[in-house]
């Protein structure tokens, strides 16, 4: 006979409202719901598994670590990405090697380094102390002189940061712009440039191509004392 908690787990795969209600109920139940969620995880579809990952994160119990590690082998890239980020959020340090394998699998599948799955796994490895981004001196200095709660670097210095990163052989993937107003932080539109790099090209070519595109974006970027830019970049060792 299906228990009430098991029924809620199956509802995670339901329509949006039904799934949301089940999610909220499972989070309210807390740690006592985890065994049923973990057991039911393989029977859920993509939507249900993504919602289960949210339950794991909200409950914050490390017992879900092995289940999340198992999801790194999912056929769905979003499930793999969310599982990786949840492992980092929950500080599951035993997930470092599985995350490294998952990242190598991304490279073997020729998934671009700027794809959300690749970005998510690198972030997870960084958060767990298994990856150290290269932060050149000027970029580090400008970040250190910015308020701790700022979402990046002052947008007025974006050109300097781009050149500093490129001069130190870093490939810039993309930028996000934020406004801080009366204690609130919210995203704002950037120039909207989209570029695709040829990841089969030599590294030096990738560095200069990403520099050129980023500088073009910087020339049209929003400015102001309350505007900040968060850049995402990778090192040669990330490939």
C-alpha cells in the first residue's frame, strides 16, 4: 500500500500546481520524507527529478548525497546540472570525484564550456574547493575594493577587467549585469551580444576572439555607479 509520503513523491511528476503542492508538503515534512523521495527518485521523469532536487536542497540533509551523485549519470543535461549544483550547495565533499568524472564526460560529449551544464559543474567543483579559478592581479584588486555584497565588479571598469583576463590567457564566456538600488539587487539587460567560439581552435585564438567580442559588448554595456558586471571565464586547464 502506498504511504501518504510515497504518494506525494509520485505527485512531483504531476502537473505544475500538483507538483508544487507536493514539493511544498515534502519540504514541510522535512528529513522524514527523504527516504521515500530517494527511493522514488528513479521512477520519476525529468520534471519530477528536478523537483526532487529542489526538495533535497530545501531540506538540506546530506543523506541525499548518494542519490544526487547518481543523478550525475542522468540522460538529461539539466538533471545533471541541477544535481551537481545541489551537491555543492549541500557541501557534499564526497562528490568531488563524481563531479570531476561528470565534467570529463561533458568534454567527451563535446558539450561547450559555456553550456549551462558545464558552467554548473565547474561552479560546483569550485564551491567544494576542487577547482581554483585563475584571477589575475588587477581583476582580484578591483574585486577586493568592491563591497562584499556587490554582485561583481563595477561596470565602469569592465574594459580593464576584460583585458586583464585576456592578458593572462583566460577565455571570457559571457557577462551578466546587475543594478544595486536601495539594498536591492536585480539583473538588468546587457547589450545582448551572443557569440559562439570554435572550441577546436588553438587556445590563444580563443583568448583573443573572446577578448574582441567582450570588448565590443563592453562598448555598449550599461553604466552607472550602481551597475555591476559579473564575468564568467575559464582557464586552459578547464578543457
